[in-house]
């Protein structure tokens, strides 16, 4: 089992990203609005105000969390996300996966497409 975390800096890609999750067989995810450290520093701490000009992201990022049980579903969703988001471009997003040893409160189910 794995926790996939996607920090999506381009909010306009959210619908396409969620469609990829469904297409790959991901049955659930949580989406949270977030603000990056650079933006927070640039707007809250006067000494970092010069950063404002260099920050070209939207006001909020979307952080998407999903616990994925099936390794093939994980591989499929990552491949689909790489087709949507250019992770080599700065400021587009961040994707990471960590192993999960225990989950409570989730019913895993297979999608019958």
C-alpha cells in the first residue's frame, strides 16, 4: 500500500488530473488547498517582498492525497499524471509516494469498468 501525494501548482489542470485518477482506477482521494512557502514569505515578511515578482503561481495549490493499495493502479496513475504535468518544469507540481503500513477507515474496492 502507498500514499500518493500530488502538489498541483497549476489549478487549471485539476479536472484533468482527477479524470486521470478515475481512469487509472483510484477510488478515492482528498484535495486540500495549500499555499507554498515562497508565496507566504513574499507576502508576509517584508524582507522577502522582492520574491513577489518571481512567483508566478496561482493563489493556492491543490494537494491531492490518495492511499492506493494496488501497485498497478499506482503505476498507471503516475504514468497518466506524467502525461498531464511536466514535472521537469519548475512551478508545475510535485509528486511523491511513500509506503503505508497501516490504514484505518478506508474500504478498498475495485472499480468495475
